[in-house]
């Protein structure tokens, strides 16, 4: 340590004796280093200023660039939002839903989604064609359907089903429903004996994808529930759409948008409105619709100059369940079309079969009304009086074989709700229905077990709505599109004509929902580009 200290002292002494020239060199080097540090600090300050300015400007641009508002959180609205976000990385979407959660009437769909020439059909050896599908759709519409809209629906059907499958919806089960030439209606298989309702499964899957994007922090998606749209904002220059005003949490908010998609559904859930005005002939019937189906999009669109088409065409589904404990409830649970597709038969109160159950919905409905309305032909539960319940009602009966095809998980769900009952053998079924056993044997094949319920015609779907085209653009009476306004789903009219083909509702939502999303994204980007 002593030597070390001496060495240190010697070095210090040596440094103190350094020449003036050496000192000047040291000072110069220190001065250069200080200048370099000062330059670096100045550069850092400048960089931070530029970066913050760039981020602020970019954030401001993102708030407007490609901005789209989708009103309605059912399948059509969710499909539009997902497709718009997929089309362009700078697209920003605001999704408004007036209920507490997404789904709408789409979540209640139970029969399936149609598709022609799908990979599911190919795997099961089912031959189908887009042409045949289009013919079935047109025939169901009784000549009132728009050909170009039907062509769009059917040509894009396989892609729509594949899109859902790629998102994780297991659409491997096929059924042939009323009005179809072949089995093309897709739904999900049971899991461990429990049904997977097709509508709920589809909207749940899409909702999860949207939630993932919403919570991902990209800032490209905003979902607002309990948001009631009150008015569309118009561009003063060209009368196109420029945004929306809505009420949420007691506050009025306005959102500017370069494009807007209406996906608010139909109007069969509220009698005191469009239904009474345009289709009073069915206004007294019960409905499968939720109370939220009030035609909001029609009011919003027409205020901006949109034209309406086929408003008097409201579909009455032939089979809504009559719950024995609540026969007069104006809202019925749908008896899925697939029940008849699996082999379920319809009987009047005499135990007589009166219709081809695989005919189109309007014809089956007419047959029930004609054959099941008299006191001695109108079906009812033994626990209710003959004068109680709906004006027309029939028995829906499935044999064990038909039940196996339909799926016992779904039947068990109906049983738990008190909508379906069992009868062991023909004799017990005759007693349950209070009909002559000999007559019953002429209508129903022999089986060890039967499943039965009481059904009645119910308002189900609105074929009429906003006039639109194959690009999902909302049209004026002149045929000209309203700038920046698009629509998809039950809010639109012209596609289904006088009678929608079973299974085309979910398909319509996906095909035209995605088309609306694509077109809205392209339009919004074009508008933003012209403003730069």
C-alpha cells in the first residue's frame, strides 16, 4: 500500500508538472466533448419535439381517416365492422348497439345458415348449385325478389359459410328445410348431448373477435352499448351522411364519420309503428322478435332521403311454440324450421295431417290458418281451455327417428322450457293430444317414443325495408345512392320478395354485412384521401 501510495503521489506530482502545451491539449479535448454533449442534448430535445408533434398529428389523422360508424350490433353489424377493419389498417370503426349486449335477433336464430357448393356439402357428397339455390330463393319470393340481389346472395353464400367456419364456427351439420331442393342449411353439432344454437354461436364467435380487437389497444374500434341513435348527420354540401347523433348514459353524443352502415334490423317487434302502418293484417299476431325490433334504421334512413320497398311484406313463421303456462304471451319462442326438416309433422286437433311440412313458410302458415282455427280443429294443451290461446294452432309431433335426426340436446332444451312433451307410444300420444288413436295412426308412423308441442303462426321477419343495391348502398327513390350511407340485414328490402326462404336471414347478414363493410371502408378512405 505504501508503494502504491507513493506511485500515486508520483503520478500526481508528474501531472502537476505537465507542460502548458499538454494542458492546452487537455482543455481542447474537454471543450470538444462538451460541445458534442451539447449538440447531442439539443438533438434529443429536437427529436422529442418532432416525435410528439408527429404522434399528435398521426392521432388526429387516425381519428378521422377511414372513420366508419356501424349502427346495430347484430350479425349484419358485426360482419360489417369486422370486414371494414380487415380492409384497411387505418380504418377506425365505432359500433353502436342500443341494447346492453351485442347479438340482436340474430342470436335467436335456430335453423341455420344457407350455402350452396360449400365444403361441408362436398364432404358429405351433397350435390348443389348456385343456380338451384337462386331458383329456390326466387320461387320463395313469389316473383318479387330482386334478381341481382338474389344472385349476389347465392353466389357469395359458400364464401360466407367458409368465413364463419374460418372464424371458428363449426357448421358441419346439414338439413333440408322447407322450400329447398337439397340440404344446404348449416348448423352446429351437439357437444356432450347439449345443443349449440346456431344464431347464438355465430354472434358469440364474432363478438369475441370484436372484443379482442377492442381490448387490443389499437384504437381502431370503439363499441358503445346502450346507445340509441337519434339522428344521422347530413353533409350540407351534398346531403350525404357525415355522422350520427346518439344518446348513451343520459348524454347526447355526436360522432363524425366518412361512411355509415345501418344494420338495425326489422320492425316486427313493435306493433304501434311500422307494423300497424304497413302490415295491419298481421299486427295482432304474436311475434318471435325482441322488443328492440322497432324499425329505427328506417326512421334514420328516410329522414336522409332513403326510399322504402316492400314494407307490407312481413313474414309469418308457421311455428312459434305455445307455452302451456303462458298461452297468451305476445312473444313466442320459435319452433325451429329444422324440427320439420328432421321429419316433424303438423296435425290439427282431430289428429289429421293437413300440409306438406317442407313447403315454404307462407304456404304452411296459410294451411295452419285454414285447417286449425275452428273450435274442433284448433290444437291446445290439455291444461288450457279450448277458448284460450291463439286463434290458430297445430300439434307438432316428432317420432323417435325424427328426434334423433334433429338432436336430443336441442329437444331437451325445449323440454326444460316447457315447450315440448314426451309420449311413450301411440296410445299415450293419442291420450295426450286427445285425439282418436285410429285417426292418429293414419297421420303418424309407429314409434316407441314421441315428442310433441303446440305451435301457432307468429310474425317473424320483415322482407321490406330500405331500398339498397348489390354494393349495399342505400338508395333514394330516384335510384341514386345516398353518399356514404350503406345498409345490411333485415333493415333492407327487395331481396326476399314476398316470402324469405328459410335459412337466408343469417346468410343475408353475412353476405351484405361484409359487403357493406368493404364498401364503407373503400368510400371512407376515398373521402379522407380527397381531404388531404
